[in-house]
């Protein structure tokens, strides 16, 4: 394993110290993080032959994260992930205007992933922990102040990553506020189970426990409708490769010859932790299972990547180099009364749990 080096991440941003954090489990699995954006930088897992590879896209130094074309590699995204139409929402009879930073469609018309200086671009406080089960964890803390990017309320946010001895990464999010606000957090890691990012993820088999999606317009803004996708090109209830239908079209969600940007409404009830999706790569035998207590999951196969970002080992990240599966609440929820609420009130706690579990195919 060629692990990321502390000296390549030790820096100072806006007067705050940036560091590298390393977790290990009893099987030899290693995961690394930085407190810049509470980012998940690497995940070393074995293939069916015992070969270890890092399956997360990213860089081997801090400066490249700061200058990359794609801004969200491995980052915690908030205060609200996804898009908010025109950057406007109403809460408690008060209308709020957020910063508009979305470059897709009409330039700077909508709010995306928390704004220009959202959680992904802040330096968090970080500390290494050992859980009661003896597993390594890192916990990040950030205070988002009232008015930041237009959001109301001071909120205290904690994100804990725990590296399980079953080669899982458990992510626990929590938040408190002193004023009514909205919160919807996720992690924006890009995965490639080849462990070789020169190879596309279009050959990865995907299963998603969903028969419905959130309909979007041509600027990826939800219309407010939840639509059936059974037996369409968006349907992954039977495992298929990402590339098998990539040349088909589904307005606002599947772009011909490019790929998917879809919010899947999961077939689940309540807020219990359930299996939401699986990804398999047959040559290495690697499998990734995604468990979440969230109502949906966003699929994006990095089709906007253009090769301008040069990642670990000098690899250029071209279209399809990675796959994001972002568990979260409904996108643009504050503007659609039929969507589950993402509001948070004083005295209440926001909680979210998502687990990425890495396995290998059993011998047949």
C-alpha cells in the first residue's frame, strides 16, 4: 500500500490547521481522511486474489483538492446537499435567499451543495477515537454560523467515520441548531472498484432498491413529482452494468452517451437502516454494499469529468472514472410540500447513518 503522506496534507487554510487522519482495522484495511471538508480520501480493500487497492478517487496532496475542477471529491456536503431551485426557500413564513453557485444549465441560477463556501470547503476540528468495539474512528466537528451562504441559524455539526473490522465504513452525522433551519448532509466520495482509475466504472454492476425517482427538469431541479421508473432505463432492481443503457435517454436524469444523475426514492419505510444499493466489479470480485436510514440515494457516474483533474498515481480522471452513491434526504425538499421535510428546529437533533461495506465475491 502506498498510503497518503501527512506532510502532503499538513497546511493552513484561513488560519486553521489542516491534517491527515489514518484509520486501520484488524484485517489490514486502511482509510484516510482530512479535516478540510471532513473528506474521505482513501479506502484500501482487497480483491478476490488478496490484492489491495485504493477504491476512492482523489489526490495525494492538499493543493490538488484546492485547485481541482471537480470540487467535491470525498467531501461532506452541506448545509444542504443537492440543488435548491433559484436558491430560494421558505421556512416558518420567512423567505430565504441562498447563494447561487450551480454552473449546470443557466449559469449561477440555482443553489448547489451548500454554496460557494459550504461544508466541503471548511476546515473542521478533527480527533481520532477508538470505539467501544475497539474500532478506529475519526470525528469531525464544525460550527456553521447564522447567515452562512444565506442559511438561518447557528448549527453544530458532527460527522464520525468508523472503520469496521468487517471492512465497512460507517458514517454518522448529527446536528443541532439555535434557530429553525434546513439540513441535508451526505458524503460525495467517488468509487471505482477496479482500484485502477484508468478503467471506467461503466462495467460495474449496480442494484438499487428503488422503483421510483424524483422527476427533474433539464436543469436538474425537481418538479415535485415522484415518478415510476419500473422497466425504464433508470431501473436497477435487477443488477445491470452502468453502461448497458447509457446511450438511452430519460429527461433530466439520464443523458445519452454520458450517464446518470438520478435521485432514487428507496423502497423502504421509516428511518431504519436498510440495504439500499450494491455495486459489483467482476474481474476483481469486489462488492460494495450501501446501507442507509435515508429515504433516497443519488446516483452519478461522473460523466462530467473531462480529464483535467490528475489524481493519485498521475491518473487523469476522465468521464466515468468514478461512481457516487450519495444517501440523503429528498433534493430541493423545502420547495415541495409532498417531499419529506429536511427542516431542523431548536431542541431537535438531526441524525443520519450510512454504511459502505466492502466484500469480495465468494468462490463458485
